[in-house]
C-alpha cells in the first residue's frame, strides 16, 4: 500500500469577511446585471466585470445560541456557524425553482455584495433558468424581480446555450453543435442549429452531480456500516470531484479489476480525521504503589480473620470448660440434673456428651491447624459400632443412633468409592497418553495422519451440522419436511395399533428408552452439548498436532479455515485491527471510482428509471435528418461544472461513433474553456453586444402580460406562454 | 428613501457593544440595509412555497388544456378554411412545444447489465434468498452473513424495494 495513495479529507476553512463592491462605477449606468442562477452556485456580477462573484446558492436563517442573535447567512458564510448548516435552504429543489423566500434572500445578499444602494436595481437583468422550466417558477421570479427590485427589463436564457455561445462566439451567432450540459440535478442534451437551440428536440436526464454524490455516499455507507465518523455530503462531493473518473469502457475496466492485485493498485485511500484514545498509562511508581496498597489490605484482612478465629477458639474453650464442669458437678439428684440440662438447652445426657465431643474435636483441629499450618487432615475412619448389632437388641435411643450411623456409613462408603474410581480413571488416562507417546515416537507419520483424519472428520461433522441447521431454517427443504413428518407422526393418534386400543392399551411411547431419541431430531435448537464436545475434541487434536507436527501450521486449524476471507474481499475492503484507530477511519475507494460516474450512462444502476447519456444522444440525433446530424456532430460541446471528470470526452466519442454512419465525420469532443463560469461569461458577452433590449421583457410588457410570457429567442426557453 | 452612500458594509448587530461580533455575525446579512427593495411591495404572504409535485402537476394540467384548446382551434379552422399548409405548420408547432415534462428522457430500452451489489464487478449470479447479485462465491459467503436489513439496504441502493412479507 503506497503512501502516496492516502489522501486526507480537507479540513473546514472559515470564510472571511469580504467588503462589498463599490457601486460607483455602475451608478446610473445601464450596465446589464448578469445572474447565473445555478442550483449549486449563484454567480452574479455586472456584465463588464471580468469575473462574477460565485457563491453557493444557500440561505440560512439561524438564531445563534451563544448570544441569542438572529443571523442571515448566505453561501460560504454558512460554514462559519456549525448549527446553521442544518438550517440551510436552497431556492432550488432539484431542477425547479420553488423556494422564493430563499431566492429573495439570496438576491438580497447578492445585491448587497455588489454594493447597490440605489432605491431600485436599475439595470437590465439577464438571468438563467433551467431548460423548459415550469411556468410557475418563471412567474414568481419575474414577480420578484419586477415588483420587489423594480428592474427595468428582465431576460431569461438557458445556461448551456450561453456557455456554447461563449465558446463559439460569432456575431451574429450561427454556430451548430450538440451541447451536453452537466448540471447539479440533471444532465441535458440540446441540439443547436444555425445559432438557435432546437429545444423541442432537447432531452433532459434526471441525473446530475447531486444524485451522483448521494449515490457515492450510499455506496460508502453500505461498504462501511460501522464507520466511526459521519461522512457528510460535502466530503462526498470532494471525493467525487477528485477521485472518480469515467471509464472509457466500463465492462473492460471491471474485468481488469477482478484481479485482487489490480484492485489494490487502483484504490484510493481516504483518511478521515481521527483521535487517538488517550491511554492513561500509570507510571511504574504508581503501579508499585497500587500493588503495595493491595498487599497491605490483604494482610489486614488476614489478620482480622486470624483474630476472629482466636476469639472463637477461646469462646469454645470456655464453653467446653463450663460444660465439663457441669457434667462433673452432676449430683446424684437426677431431676436436678435434667433441669439443669434443659436450662442449658440440651435434651438429654447424650446430647450433652455430643456437644462436648464436638467442641473437643473442633479445638483439636484448630490447634492442629495453627501449629502445623494448613495441613490436610487424615480422615480417620469413623467407627460405626452399632450397625452390626441386630435391631432387636437395642432400645429406642440406640435404634436412632443405629439409623444415624447407617446413614453416615453409607455416605462414607460412597465417597470412598468415588475417590477410587477417580484414581482409576486417572490411571487409565495416563496409560493412554503413554501409549500415544510411544505411538508417536515409533511411527510419527502414521500418528500424524491418523490425527489429521480425525480432525477432518470432526470438521466435516461440524459443517454437516451447520448445513443441517441452515436447511432446517428453510421451510421447503427436505430436512424441514422430514422433521414435519416426524412431528406429525408423533402427534397422530394411530401410532397405537387398533388391537391394542381395543384391549384398552395405552400409548406405549417411552417404554423403550430409545423412543426419546426422536426428540433430538425434532428439536431445531441445535444440540449444543454435542457441538461443544466436538469442539473440545477438535481443540485437543489440533493442539497435539500443532505441538508435535511441524507441517501442521496454524492455518490448518478449523478456526482459521472458517474465518478465511477471500483475497478479493480483502482487497475490496481491507480489514484493520480492532485497536488500529487510524486504519479504521479509512475509506478505500476502488470500484466506486468508476461505478459512480458510470451512472451517468446508465442511471438504472442506481435505481433511476431513465435512459443513460448514450441512449439519449442516440434518440436526440435520430430525430434529425442526416444532413443536420452531420452539422450537429461536427461540434459536440460539453459544459457545466461536473463535466470535468477525466475520461469524459473519450467516452462520449466512443459512444457516438458507433451510432453514426461511418462516413460522417465526428469532431473531437470539445470542452468548455471554463466549465463553471462560461455560462456567465457567455451571458456577459451577449449583454455587452447590446442584444438585450430585443429579447428582454420590459416593465411595461410584464405589467401587461404577466410574469410567464417571454419572447422567443435563440438562447431562451420556448414554451406555451410565448409571445 | 435611504440616503445614497449609506454604509455598504455588513454592519455588526446594532447595540452589540457588549461583545465583539463573531465571524458569523459579521457575515450575517440580516441587518444590512437594503435600499433597493421596494417597500411598497407586499408579498402575497399567504403564498406558500408549493412543492415540486403540485408545481409539476399544475404544469401538466395547463399543457393538456392548451393542447385541447389548440386542437379545437385547428378543427374549427379546418372546417371553415382550407389552408392546408398553414394549418399543418401550426400543428407541427403545437406538438413540438417543449415543456418541463416533455423533454424528460424516456426510460431505458437497453437490456440491463448485472453488476454485483457488493463489489461492483460483473455479477453473473443472483442469490435466491435475498435477491442480491454477486460476483463469485467468496462474495456469496459475505452475503450469507448479512442481516435482513443490510440486504434490504443493498437492494434499495439499486432501486429495488422488496415488499415486506
């Protein structure tokens, strides 16, 4: 991965306060005011200016939190206030001018920037509108311009035609050509014959830079569903501008990219800003201090425990002493003795003796522990004398004793047996291990082969289990249907044969232990104990192989085989470690670079049901006669800010060449000299030639006809309300 | 009438002597004077911003009405006068007037190429369970591991919106 492939997302730059222009040059002049009203940028200026002011066509009315000031921000200024970006509105919705409040504010800001301080905007205005824009948009714009700003005259034009004019200047304008204009929310193809746009044969594809950006963003989100930071649309459009290109032949590019190596070579890595987590590394002293503290606490606890034990011991000793004294002081008077006993809480003599014995034992044990430390005591075999004496010879008390002793003996015997069995098992295991070692040392290959076979068998079983589970979840599979049959037969009544039923026989299910095995087949929740067993076996075998067999590496283990990802997927979306923060905030763009631009030629890739650029060109050209076609294709012209994708002219050429008759000359595809600003420049140039008064709608005409009517001319729209 | 030569700068907020105006305030146009606006113009305040759908349907209605009207005119003319050439020319004009919806590109007629929903390469195969197209079996393993919502997202990116059953 070359370092030169890594690009960092540009950081936000704060806008600067720029002073307004001086109006003195233009006051009381009739210099035309040129406004290129684009869906992404608003370009405005006087026609004699060398370059327009260009600013994003966005308005934000925002109330600032800190000082509670309302703000009206325009264009770039929105970046100054982070909360304003959410409130930004554009006059455009896709390709249609809808939000006139926003337009009014935008024009206000534009005029303020130009420094206009006259009571009215007293300049003829030349404005752009979209190809065949709806009359509603035009009506409201005219109303705004004439009533609000009192302009003397207003002309509408189509931006692509103006850009064409700029690049094929002639007076009078008589150029021919095919204009392919890339706009924010649409792409249009306009044929121009003899200097007039043949708008009836123009076509517009509802796919533009805005939709491409959204598509790229969607693809990135699908590829990186757990990306730590949010990717904004401005970052996406930066990515679109800088890294995406148009493939000269998409299928062949894809075929080349199939190879993971080429995929890696073609990728661009975008590094997003990330923050390294601050690891609080305690210094060594601190660590030592903490360890000390813990040790001290432990010691303290131990001391406390020892003290408690001492206390209890003393208490027990005193109790014992007391009881022994009591016993010795037992007088001849039995009644007195029983009274004393009861007051102490003992039922009879035997109970007292028991307690004394217990206390003595405890004391002995404790003292032994103290003296020798934690030594395991040898369990003496307690004696059970009464068990062998037959019942008849004993009295009530002794019977009770005998029962107790029987129980104790049974428990003792069982424990002994268990211990012996455990020892036996251990011996067996040791013997087996010894045998295996001998095997291994004697015939290493065979042993290794055997183990490997076992491992494969277990892996196959695990795979089968997984497959069976998958099959069960699919309703129509054979496994699922077999299961249903089993359930049905279990639930059916006729499992018991008729004879038995007549004889009053009952359902004999369960009498045979193996009947219950059917529940294992029915139960879809996979038998987890079996799985665990198999996994444990697998682990044991694999560890043995790993330690002794040099040819069995970690790659052969089951774990690595299942988690293996193909080379293609790793090339497509490289995985980074969990802790690699820098790696995890990277976006790798490989196939997306061409895929996103390919949508211009086939919008159905992204779900938009429309013909692509190639098809549209074909259909537009088809409506002309051959002679006209020849004139059109001699001069194919690309304009619009998104048209600077590398590879676009070659692709258009190769799209057009097959659909034209072979002998027709196809000129090289020309690009606008300055795709973003040429429309404005064309408009300024046209205005400077003085052609505005012929084609503009004056105030008087507006008041007579209303806002929708325009004069039909070569650069403007032509629709129903034409005059 | 605002006096000529009044300040053209974007003025910081009036009365904001308690703090230096932030960058945003300096850039704000809210309090800048707008002498060029016609104070007598009262916007139709009740006018709401119509949304795209209503505007477009309005356009279509008008276009349809226009067409009807022109057709009727033409019929009347045919009945009264017999000026074929002129009538036919007008007819051609009527049909060709471009409107916002008429210049929209038609749906695609070419057969669609299948591209892999995950990687973007060519996709000869389709997964029957989710309907996603994939490039080869390693991508298929990936698809098997996708959750239902992730699979739906991939399909939505292609424009296929499966009905939730």
